[in-house]
């Protein structure tokens, strides 16, 4: 019997042997390596064997990178809040509507996921640059008298990312709101609750896991996004992703690049951990 | 509220309209900008012209586009293929090390793709595999980050498969292999195809991982666009953007059609 059990134990590993090895070699091992490199010293663009904590000290003391770190989280939080606020009415509508266009409307809300972030951000360049649509419209309306520099800026990065990641929040919230029985709301109102009270005391608490999930998902994708900050931001509005790219490809200090990447890993895992503790459900694609 | 004569539902509809406008305006503006006659990304366009569309079909842009399509196609085939045994092991068995295997499988979903890109660049460098940077390294990275999506879709179909189906086949004398080939695989086919489609889209739209693993002549269209943006914006980019937006859309529509059709054929045979 014990022999049968051990065979039973080994069989799944035999079945999954190839993909497990693949993931170990091309995902597990490289990330383990990254972690170790973040504790090694780079000198004259060459990695040395010397163990050090300097890379992390550098990141948290050098003003440029400390600012990049703080800006990254500011952008993440802003994008998370903006996306949840924008996604909530849309998701609620899509879950509750009887419109015969419902299928099309859902497809329309999720279709942006088919386009690369690079492509979606380009539209924002056209809108936000100095001679762009936003300036034209405001001049025409008489709101401003001179063209404004709307980008590069942190605000432009936030708008671009909120736009890119909105479908994720919609998807997550639709999952949460779809699980709320509409008769609960009817019951609350038939017992005399106002629409507002019903929303605050019935819908919101039940939707909370979805709200937290949508927030965390947008937040976590936003802090590691490269394209949008690179296009809508500039040297003065660096975030971690653009700084990592700089260290890896231009400054060629892989140790500091690795340390920054580790900070991103820890932040992401922490976010997902918090989300799980809050009972949040995230839908990722 | 009543003095405004706007019911809450109408107010919601207005809000929803505004959110749709926010979502779709930049994409529509991009499409319109591509018709500019001048060499600046102006909106509304100054004069109408298709010259930028002509340029979008020059080798400078078509080559990375084809490279992207190749890369995504390979990811779309390899990811479900690898995910299949992995999902079977994870869904069907409890075994020592299952948690570790699960973490390894879902890891690429939890860690930012950007980090995996950095890690792979360093890994290939230190292993002395620098020659692999380019298409081979990109395939390895893309399959790693696309795998979790395929595992998810296949796991969904596998857990909805009624266990009685496989038991019935076995009790009727079908071998394990025959049960797998004629009952299990056809049943979870849609999960496999969906995994492939997700992998294709995820791979085709990726920039964060690809950034670090490209070499001259071997770069996906997203990286090519990114590089071009550093030197300025031109309406060509808008045209290229529209092309890269439409291609996955067409693919999704075709596969939707085909798998629907495939279901129908399979259903017919099952009845006979």
C-alpha cells in the first residue's frame, strides 16, 4: 500500500515535469539570481563578488530615487482610487441593465485590453501635449489664455495609467457586483430605506471586496508600468520602472537595478497579501 | 433630487456615458490623427491624407509587426501546451510540493513582468547565453508570463468536467489514454483555446518584459513604437497603433467564430 502511495505522490511531478523545469529555469532561477545580485556590488559597470547593502541604502537615501519611489506609490494609489471610482458606476450599470446592447457594451468596456498600453498612451500624448486637443479646447472655451504644459507631468502619468488599467477594475467590480442579489436592494427600499441609504448600507458593504480588489489590482499594475510614465513623463517625473530601465540599459549598474526590482517585487507581494487578508477578489484578465 | 426630474438610473446612465467617453476618446483620436496631411500629430487633422498609412506599411514597421505576430503565435501555442500537464497535476492530485508548484505556476502573474524581464536579462548574461537574447529569450519570457493565463482557463474547464464522464468511459472499457483523447481533451478544448488566445493577446501587447530582451532586428512592435517615441511623435505612429489595435481584435473575432463552430461539430458527433 505504501508503495502505491509513493507512486501516487510521484505521478503529478512526472506529468508536470517539463513545464515545472521550464518555469524553474526561466522564472524561478532568474528571480532568485536577481535577489542575490541586489546584494552584490557593481564597480565600473562590472558586477563584483562583494556582498553589500549599499544598493538599498543608495535607493533610499539618494534624493532622485527616493522621489521616484514615492512618486511611484503616489501614482499607484491615485490610479487605484480613480479606477475604482470610474469603474463602479460602469460595472453597476453593466451588471444591472436589461438593455439589449448589454453584450456590446461589456465588449466595448473590455476591448481596450486588446491594445497595448503603448498604443493607448499615444492617444493621451495627442490630447495632452502643448499643441494638443486639451489645450485647443481650453483656449477655444476661453478657460486659458496661453497654452499650458500639461505633460510631462505626474498628473499626465496618472491619467494615462488610470485609462489603461480601467478595464481591470471594471472586470473585478463586475464580478463582485454580479454576486449581489438585486432583491436585497428592493427589500431595503420596501422597508423604507432611501436610495442613498440603501446604497451606503447594502450595496457598498457587499461590494467592498470587489472595490478593494479593483484598487489593489490597478495599484499593483500601475507601480510596475513602464510605457505610460516613459511617454507622458520625463526626466523630472521618474518612477521606479523608468529608473530600473535606466540602470539596466544606460547606467549599466545592474546591482541597483536589481535592488529596485526587488523593491517592486516586495511591494507587489505585500499588496496581494493585503488584498487576500481583506478578502478581496481580483480578476486579472 | 426630484426637482431635477432626473431619476437615479438616468443619472447613472449619464455617468456611464462619461466613463465610456473617457475610455474611448483617446483611441478614436489616435485613429483620426493618422489621417493628418502634416507631419505632426494634430487633432483635428490638418488636411486629409493616407501618406502615413503608406509609411506604416513600409518594412521599418512591417518587420517588427511580423516579428510580434511570430512571437505571439509561438507563445499562444506553447503556453497552453505547457499549461495542460501542469494544470492536470495541480487540479487532479494532492501531493507533497503541490504548494511550491502552484507558487511557481502563478508566480509570473504576481511578480511584475518588468521584474521578470530584468531577471531574464541578467540570467541569460550570467549563463553566457547572450546569443540567445532576442527571439529565443523573448519566447522563454513570454511563455513564462502567459502560462498562468492558460493554466487558469484550462483549470476552469477541467473542474467543470463531470467526473462521471471519465468513469463511464473507463467502465465501458476505454483505456486511460483513450479516455483522455476522446473524453477529457475534447471537453476542455475551449479552455485550451481560450488559454491560447489570452496568451496571444498578452504576448502581443507586452512591453514591460520585452524591453529588456530585444536586440537590433529582433524587437516586437511595442518596443519599436516605444523607441520611436523617444525621437518624436508622427502620424505614422497613429497608423501603426491602429493596425496593432485591430489585429488582435480580428483574431478574437475569428477564434470566437471557430470555437463556436467546433463546439457545434463536436456536439453533432456526440449525438451520433
